[in-house]
């Protein structure tokens, strides 16, 4: 389950996918767009041209064949459970760095959806109050971007069997202060355009800042770090070298 890509190939791949990620208006991407545009909800200009320093989720190539060279994670993050739910979304995480990471993981997982109602629900549950309404208004565009990412037409009924699912596999964080934590989430995003089609799995690094607001952690717009790490798979030596922690949530690994 190793990801053995040469650095030059990774750079070429990143340049190729920047155009694609510019239309994937999932939660973190919407936050970055608002941060860049100043949150002007009255504008209809769309997302700015993708730039390496201000695009959000950062994909790599699809997964290669498993060569049997599995390397066990050296570190694990036991993320705390939420104390409540809004619909089926966990909220009310503890005021700890691990709680901030748990909220960011939950928001990143929910954002990868073909259902605009689910995308909007995640925004309402996890976005910082001052940006929430602007982002919620863009939820339908976010779902359209996700459809295009999954190889599905942006409009019309979903083909039978079309899927888009994200599973967080790694996390790391850095405390900014007692009320804010910068979090990176490493995800496997798997999609198929219709029933019977081969599924594709992409590795994504999703950055975000968690801020303590009204008794819970929320996602706040911030520019991604300049040196956003390349996506790597859990089970690879690079996963450990880059300092990722394998995720444990509740009883799940």
C-alpha cells in the first residue's frame, strides 16, 4: 500500500490537478476562496484562478498497485468523540488540540459529497459564524464541483451507482494559541461515475484552521501553509517521515 512516486512526477501531477481542484468547492476550498476574495457574497466572479499558494485540497496521483511493502504507522492520533450531533454530524468537541483536529477531520470528510444538502449541512455545522452564510449560499456550486471531480455531469440526475466518499487516514496539527489550531487532514477520496465503472482513489491533503467559537471548534478561513506536504498513503515510509499520525476515532481506526 505504498505510494512510490518520484518528486518530479509529483510536481507535474500537482500542476495538472490545480485546474481540477479550482472547481472542487468543498468546505476547505470554499473557505480559501472567501479568504482570498474578502468574503464578497455579492460578487458573481467565481473562484479565482488556481494558484499553488492558495488552492485548498491537494491531490496526488491515483494509488498504485500494492507492492506488499507496508510500513506500520509510528504515531496514532486518538481523536475524541463529539458530545452532540446536528443531524448526523458530530459537534461539540472538547477544547483541546485533539478536539480541534477531530472537528476538522469531520468537516473534511463531510465536504466530499455529491449531495448539495449534505455539503450545506456541513457548512452550517462547521464553518465560523462570520463566513457561514456566504459559504452556505455556495453549497450547490460545491456539490457541482464535486460531481465534476467524480466524473459526473454537473447537472441532471445522478447516474445510478455514482459515488464520492472520503476517508481521513492521517492528521497533524500545530497550536496557534489557546483558541486556534492549524490542522492538516490526509484523506483517501474514492469516486466512481456510475454503477459498473471502475472506482478511482485519490490522496488529498486538506488544510484548515480550527477556532474556538461559541463553545465548539469551527473552521476559519486561512491561507494554506506555503510548504503544504505532498499527499502520501498510510502504510508508506513517507507517511512516517512527514510526521503524519494515523487516525483513531472512537472505536474506529
